[in-house]
């Protein structure tokens, strides 16, 4: 190439004289950090790894909160849904689900009418939307109730008539909720209070605090949570006679494990009656 | 690299610190996130001890930030919320408002607990430890298979969902200052939504009327959260 050897010699790679074996071991040592520290740029969601339950609970002292049987935990863990009045998001279980039902009647236009009604529990087959769990706010906003239909209905065919019966909208829901609570409560056998997480129902209109949470020590010295729901704020006489029928007992005990659904409805009912 | 047989075929890469599969980066070492061995001996009562304990917790909570979410927006909400919890929040007042809805009107001094500054308060060591546990659980991963399930994994899922919802709510609070005029300051510092729960002010102008539904959304959530805290012994 017409270059002197002294010039291009500097460009040559210095190969060790001892042979290939040495260079291979060095090669392994110098693995790129792209591989050795791959966790830094893997771009996957990071999580703390625990081998099994034992490593988690015994070695790292991470206990079981038993949130499945905790009414507050269950409410707060429910998926977020858009709320129609405030246009904010909230937990599904803290809102009232609304369902769309086709109207039935003798009216010839009945087929084209859709009705919106509140239901007690979210259920799949209906298209649903959600509104605030508050009697007074719903009452104040009933005039705009047709805008509470699910978006897919609002944007759908304009020939369909959307109906909300403002006169019965709230009262129907209220009656349903109360009937459910009373029927479930009457089924409950009066058993001794369990020494696990529980709810005590009392009825005292003079007390202003609707919900209290206490820590109680059970027979075995184990601590557990007792929530006290004061249903006095619901102003339901039927409930009063049920709860206060026994003068000796303080109220009705519910088991957090077995009466999950009832406890949830009671809690929602209290929030509903408050502002 | 190896092909694992966890349900669907996937590639797993193992490094010194982590196991990476198609979904997650699983960090094996927990020492950075655990409380130090000398923690039990620390006295949170003295001013220096209080600072040390607060720092120990703050650092560990912050270290968990990458585990909370992959999205920057959620991670930022988490760190903003942490900063607020450690510096600004008057939890005693919040708790008082939840459990004594009418108490404020009866008392002559309007804010019974609000007078002490954050720096003078006693550090709720146990509650913070429980909260740490809650966040760790929500960031954890257990290798479950079809035959091997653990109850605690269900519980961890609940923790994760609650944390996720909490951060979503918090994000709405920060955001709604711009859109609705009610936000972080009014909700997290003054707790206006918890004060008006039982006794609505009789005279409302148009602006205040619009606030009522917004207050209700946040007050239901915050009330339930305080109840949850109370039952678990946490301080979320």
C-alpha cells in the first residue's frame, strides 16, 4: 500500500503472545453492563420478588391484613368509575350504579323508550353508569337526570327516547335498599359476638357519630377490629325495633367474614343518608 | 437466558440482582427497603431521634417509587403525596373531623389539634411501620402457579388496588384545582369537604353549590380511607 511499516504498526491490535485461552477468560470478565445490569433498562414493571409465602411472612414480617373481609378495604379496592354529576372518578362501590332498561307498556312508542333506574349492585348484563351515593345531591340534580345515561346510549340513535322518572327515582332506590337491609337482618340469627373482626349495629338517634372503629381484645388475647354502625341517622323505625328489641344486649353483631354483603350495604346506606 | 414454563412460553433473564421475565423486573434483594437493624432502639421521642426516624421512613418510601408504577405521572403523584404526608398533612385533624362530624361546632376553639406545627408532633412509629408494610405488600410479587397459590397474594392484590385508587384520587385532587377550582389546598390542607359533611352552610352562592358534589366524592373516599387506616393501624 505504499506505507512504511512503522506508520501502520500503531494501528494493529496488540494480540497477547500466550495464546487464545487467556483472551477468552478476559472476554468473559468484561461482559457488558447491558447484560449484567439488565434490570436497569429492562423497562418492565418493577416488583419485589419473594420466593414464597414463608419468605414474605416470616423472614420479612409482612402480615396478612385480611382485606378481603374488611368492608373499607373492599370498597376502596373496587375499580374506579366516572361519576356523572361531579364528572370525577371514584370507586365503583362508593357510587350508585344505574341501569338502562327498555320500557314496557301499552304505549305504542314504548319500544323506543329507555328508562334509567338505580340498582343496588353492579351487574353485568346492563349497560351502566354511576352517580354519587347521596340522597340530597341526587335530589338536587334530578333535573339533569337524562344526562346520566351511559355515553354509548347518549351518542346512539336519536330516535330513542330517554326517560328518567324523577318522582320515583330516589324513593324506589331507597325502598329497595331498606327492604334488602331489613330482610337480611331478620335472617341473621342472634349469635354470640365472634372474636374476629366484626360490626356492631346500634340504633341511637341522640348520638351524632354514625361510624366508629375500635380495637377490642378477644378471649385469646388477640386484638381485632370492631366497627360500630349507628343506624340512628337512617331514621328507620323498623330498624330501631329490630336492634333494640333486647334490652340487655347492646345491639346486633355482624361477622365481617360471613355478612360481607350486608355490611357493605349498611355502610353505603349510611353514606347515602349523609350529605 | 432460559425458556421458563410459567404458563405461556416466555424468556427469563437472570442477573445478579434481578429476574426479568416478559412482564416484570423482579428485584431479589430487599435490604434497601427494609428497616435497619438498629431501628427498634431508636427513640422517636427526642428531637434528634424524631428526625432520624422520619428520615429512615421517608427514604424507604421514596426508594419504593419505581415499584409503584412504570408511568411517570403516577410516580410523581406518589412522591408528591409522600412529601405532603411528611411535611404538610395534619392527620390528627383529618381523623378528628371524620369521627367528630359535629365536634368542631361545639368546641370553642375551632381547631383543637391544628395548632401544633408538624415539627412538634410525635412520630407515629407503629403506624408508619404498618404503612411501610402495606406499600411493600402492594409492590411485591409471589411466583404463583396453577397448583401453588397463597392467600397472602390475594391480600397483596387488594393492597395494590387500594394504593392505585388512592393515587388516582390524589391525582384528581391536584388536577381539579385548574378545572374546578377545588383542589389540593382546599381538600388536603383545610379539609373543607370533611367539615361540611353534616351541616351544610345554609346560604350558598352558585360557586359553592357546584362544589357540593365534588366535596362528596372526596369526602366519601377520605372517610372510608380513615376508617381503613383505623382498622389496619396504617396511615395511608
